[in-house]
């Protein structure tokens, strides 16, 4: 059960990185405005904030994929020696980690395709 708790902590950390990456990307518009905004001149996104956001989301995806597969390997080894309780298997926690990874991949696509 400690392995599941560790996986949930790493998944939470990966989600935090992904959300922070979105914030860095989307609030990068605030970094490129002039002191006196001219009417009709659109704000341009800062390419460094977009790159930083994409890197943070990619790190979150890598983190949750790595931890999910490590958890699954540990759970399989534990299951060879011990018996699992009824209606309990490592697949639920692993599936949730992979769902978070899929969410992060979708976020990467959104950040890269739908840039302003």
C-alpha cells in the first residue's frame, strides 16, 4: 500500500507541474506588454513562456509515465511473493496514472497547436 501512496504523491506532483506549465504558457502574454498599450496592437505571446510551459507539461508527463511503470513493476514483484487481497490489484492505480499521462499529452498538443 505504500507503493500506491507513493504513486499518488508523484501523480499529484506531475499534475501540479502540468498545471503550472499551462499557467506559464498562458500568462506569458503579460510579460510582453508595453507600459502604455496602444489601441489596436495585439499582444504577442512570448516564445520563451510557451517553451517553458511545454517543457513543464512534458516533464509532468514523463514523471507520471515513469512512476506508473515503476509502480507496476514493483506491484508485479510483490504479487509474486504475496497474495493480493480480494478485489484489489495494481491495475487501478496504474490506469489512473496512465489517464493522467494521456491528459498531459492532450495538453501538450493543445499548447503546441493552439498557440496565439
